[in-house]
C-alpha cells in the first residue's frame, strides 16, 4: 500500500515503523493517530487559506475529497477504497433512478446489507480483534448516504405540512451533483471516525453560510462578549479540544498498560477490589474514545465545521458535530444522562432516520434494532443494549418513587445525587465492558462476577407493581377540573 506513493513510503519507513517499535502499538494505530493530528492542521489550512471569500466552492470540495482519498489509501489501501467507491456509487445511482417517495427505503436497505457483509467478514477474519479496516468509515458512510436519501424524500417526496422543524431545515429540493456527493462522503475531516453531519450542514460549511446565516438571540448583549464582528475565531476551541484529546490519549496509554483489559476476567479477586478495578479499566477504555472523538471534533472546528451559532450572551458555540459530552458521562446522576452524552451524532442520526419516522413498530424498539444492526453482530453489543435499556427503564421508575423524598434538604439532595451517580456509574461500567469483551462466553463470565446484577436488578424493578402512575376515574378527574375552574374563576373576579 505504501509503495503506491513515495511519500507514503517515507512516512512508513521513518515514522510509522519506528514509532510502532518504540511504543509497542500496532503500525495501523500509529498511522491512524498521525492522520487524526494531520487532519487538524489541514483543517486550519482550509479555514484560513481556502476561505470561502478566497476560493470558490469547487476548490473547497476538491480539498476535502482529495485529502479524504489520501487518508483512505494510507489507512486501508486501494482495494478497500474501491469497495467504498462502489457502495457510494450505487447509493448515488439510487438517487437518480428511484422516486423520492421510496429512495430512502432502497438506500437504507442497501447500506444495511453492505454494513452487514462488512461486519460478517470481520467476524470471520478478525474475530474479537481491533485491526484497523474500512468497517469504521463504512459505518459513517451509512449515516451520510441515508441522510441524503431521507433529505431528498422530505424535500421532494412528502407533503411539507407533514415535516417537523428539523426535517424542513434538512430537506433537499434538488439532488446533489456526484462531485459534491463524493466530497460529502469522503471528506477528510470526518472520514476516519466521524462525526456525520447532514448534507445541508456540510454544504453550509463549504459555502460559509454556517457563519453568515448565524443569528444572535440577544443582539444587545453581543457587544459585551468576546466575539465581535465577522466570523468567530476557532483557535481557542481547537486548542482546547486538541489538548484535551492529548490528555485522554496519555491517560489511555498509561491506564491500559497498568490495568490491561484481561484483569477484569481474573477469578481470584473480591467484589470490592473488582468494582474498584473496573472503575479504572472502564475509564481507560472511555479515554480512548474521548481521544478519537475530541480529535475529530477539533479537526472539524479547525476547518470551520461545527459552528452552531451564538449563545444568548453572544458567545460562539462549536458543538454542532460534537460526539461526546464528557461531563454528562462522568458526572451524570442517571444512566440515561450518561448514555445521552455518548456518541451524540449517532443518536441524532437514529432519531432523524428512524425514531421520528417509523410507524409499523415502536420507535424505541425500531431505533434499538437499527442501532444494534449498525454496530455489528458481536454478542457483547446485544448484552450491552439489552442491559442498558433495562437500566434506563428501571432508573426512571426508581426516580419517580424516590426523587421527591430527597429534595427538602440540601444535604439529602446532595447525598441522593452522589448515590445515584455511583450506582449509575457501576451499572454503566459493568455493562459497557461487554463491548470490549465482545464474545458471549467472556460476557457471561464478566457478568457472573457481579451475580448478573445489571440484568436481574433492573428487571425486578421493572416488573414489580410499584411506582406506577395511577389514573383517577374519569368522573373524578372531571369533578376536580370543575372545582379547579371555579377556584380560578373566583380568583380572577377578585383580581
């Protein structure tokens, strides 16, 4: 692969191989990390040297597409990139030959077939391994191609009155050109690990409309903010996210060397020590994801992608393509809060293409099935999804029963928050290790160390007839409403 272009050979010989030998990390991971940092520098070049005021849209599309193809060749090789080209080409063909009323269905089915084949191939060739292949970019391409198909369906195949606010904003009234479609799917800023924005958000970034169309919620306070006229500076947020990413990368390297994943499957360990060890190991695993997502977010912000407007005080916000809310994950007081802070852009995709649209099935169940299918077919994924969904339902029920009892005193409220944080973190740590272990035997062994607590306890809470909302008889509700109306009427007369 590296022999295709001479610069690849130089980097391979003098950078990737020596770094791999000195750190003990695989060469593909070294290459991957190098390209993540390179994408930040290339993004800054795009922001300031290829600004929309300096060059036309075509040049910016070529820049994103060209570097995306180079990244793909360096990481995956020529054959894998041709496979991705074929997958995207067939999706574009669907846009041309199928009616906007059904194109989203054909695109979704085709992409699910493609991602299924990729996942099965990986199961057969690298079961349980972490070798870098084109499955990751393909998962992001699934989101992008379906985004376009559903946007065309909304803009050209549905009654505008049936669209919600977000669907009206993201709809497409005309089909994209092939060149722009390829640029969107292969953009180097998010080709390796996401995030996936919508097609209109990407076009606004290319044209610069994401800045020119931004409106202030409170113009009177804008002069007091640090941002003044023109486009907001992205240097501070890029530096902040890049340094944070480096911090989590160091944490991951240190913690993974001191506390390898295999330590959680050691038999001779008491429960207290096991839970404490699990906290450290799980945080090290999360640090790896924090590093990757912060780097991709930083790269997007460096180029100008990710600006979502101004706050009420007039400060620039750069959270449009943020994948993770670290504070919510590490300090949330419920499983739901922690889960909502994880892989945010994928959650947005599930909401836009599934949850808000499905009619023949429960939206929650349909989103669960699509998410599981998209992630792959390892048993560990399904152990995680089932246990987390039950934990969310059980936690919601327990909050309805207990929360109001601990709000009268500050100390009681603080104690309740600490207790719910700790319990939620224990549940999350136990469950999330399943996506690291992956195979069924290891997941069962891991869960057995905790007596299957994350499965049994939420299930008991769910099925017990406690904390259910009682509905009063209709006649009693009507009488109460009439009495309330009389009281309001008397108060109105007195006023």
